C-alpha cells in the first residue's frame, strides 16, 4: 500500500509539472477506481482478475484501447474504458507498469503437471513472444506469476473466440487441447522472473 501511495504521488507530481493539475486529480481518481478490483496492494480481489502492477506498459495501454474500441469485451472494463482519453490510458499504463509485481505465493504444480505444461508450451511456441522467462515485452504481457485462474480463463476465451483482440493467440490456443490449458496456467502462475520484482 505504501508503494502505491508513493507511486501515485510521483505520477500526480509528474503530471502537475506540465501545468495540468485538473488532469492529475482526474487520473488519481481513475487509479483509485482501478484499484477497487485490481487491488490496493496489487493483489486482485477476484482470482479471475489480472495482476496489473508491474505489467508491461504497452500491453496495459493496448488493452485499455481495445476495451474502449470494443475489440475486447468485458462489461465492467468496457464501461470504464469508454470514459478514458488517450492521455488517460497512457498515464494509467505508465503508473501501473511502474509498480512492483506482487508475490501471490501461488503453489508449484506437480512434476507431471509441469512436464505436461512444458511439452505443450514447447509445441506451440509461447516463448517466441512471451520470452524465456515469460516476462513479455512492450505490448506482449508478462505471464510469469499471473493469477492461475485468470490465465486459464484467458486461454479458454482465446480458444473459443470469446476474446477476439488477438487472432494469433486464438490460433495458438486452438493448437492446444482443452486439457492442456490448466497445466499451462498452473505452471506459469508458479513462476518468478529472474532479476524481477515479486512473483
């Protein structure tokens, strides 16, 4: 919580330096709104809500943009994003990406589950975009240490085309079997990033 307050203070101060205190106050309110679901300390209220503290800045921005445009659909997020300007989205992405990824203390899967996950991950090539530590880059999200239930839901949504803002991910998930998805989610959720913060 202390880090969130400090981070918020720095962001507001930075925005205020461009002589736009009204915008700074507005962004502070929006950050508090986000924290209602994504967590005051970076740990989301629900297991199917993603960690956004420490997530890659470009990825956060693109998702907000897609929610606003209707390319990605979620009743709550779509309603929130509808009121965001491009500058709002940039400021929110900068703020949350600058925070420390929380340690969710998710358990390590069994050896059999890990072996299953790694076999499928190798066959569909997850690391070609998400990189060797699954930390992502720019507009590609970090997966390591993300909520297991959120990862499972996201892969399922891509597979059945409920989520349609990345056709390439839908193709990859359709190359996997439904029984492959939970092992992948458990494995990725248990990971940390070497040299990174949190889990």
